[in-house]
């Protein structure tokens, strides 16, 4: 069987299992923290795929010695998806792919007409910026005396370089057209301006600003907007 046919068969099998579970009355559960950009990616996919009635969003208490979420996900990381067959899934890329494929009509993955390696390259670049900003966010959540100026400075400089790079890519052909994971990843990274007071990327980047303004106006992004800026712990 050709590779593409195998993939399509697997998608149909997953969809069939999910439909059977739904008919039994079960639902998926997505464990999140409101400020997590990775969890926001998963929540955006749930909204875009019109699965809000099938996916219960549960706010998890993480980084606590007695957190009840450890009984559900031993790593304690979010997002974490418990499928409607009771199986748990970790890692945002995997979690985002599952609800996209659950109806057997995935539409947020790499467009069929696109160069797959170019699409992967750009998505990885967006993920790189998101990863660095997540480190920055976690660092400024620490008590002031425990924060590392070196880490904060490093991630701030990294984000500035990457934003400058994305300025050149804002009009790349893959940045237009129907929504895909590249767009969701980059927009969730840029949206961390809500969480990091010093992450002010808009000045000098009008094309990227316009691109973000359009995507952040989508209902899926409006509904999943992160909480206000992180306040440094004392």
C-alpha cells in the first residue's frame, strides 16, 4: 500500500474509533494552564475544528508537590490530552495533530501544494521562537532573587533576532492562505507579548504586525487569549 494511502487509512481508523467513543457518551479532556502558549496552540485547534463541545478544557495545577494532575500525567506537563478512548497524549505537536485528524479531514497540516521541507523549516523556526519565549516566561515567574539575568538577557536577544528574521518572512507564500500549524505556532509565540512585559516586538515590524493583527482577530485566538503580563514574584 502506498505511504499516503497508509496514512489516510490510519486517519480513517482513528476517526472511526473516536466516533464510536462519542456515541458511547465519552468526551476528550484537554489539560492546560491559561498562560501556556503550547496549551493555547491545542485550544486554537479545538476551536478551529469546531470541537469545543467534544473537548472539555481542564485547568491543571502544575509544579506543585501534591498536584492531582500527576495521577493523570506523570510528567505534569501541559498540554495533555485524554482522548475519548481514555488514552493520554503529551507534546503539543502530537496533541494538535490529533483533533485535526479526528474527523478524517485534517486541514491544519502542511498544505498539499506546498514544498514540505520549506513548510517544515518555517514551522520549526516558529517553534524555536516559541520555545525561547517559554523559557523567558518561566524565568520571570521565579521569585526575583532566583531569576537569572543571563537567561533573561539571552532569551530576550534571541527573540529580537528571530523577530527581525520573521520580518523578512512575513510575506512568504506560506504565510498566506488557509490556516495551518505554522501560523498557529508563530501567532502563539508573538502573543506572548501579553505575558512578557519586555517582549515588545511590533515596533519596526509593520508587515509582521499586520499579519498578526489579522490572525489574532480570528475567534479561536480571541477565545484563547492569554492572561495579562506576568508579574515578577517577590
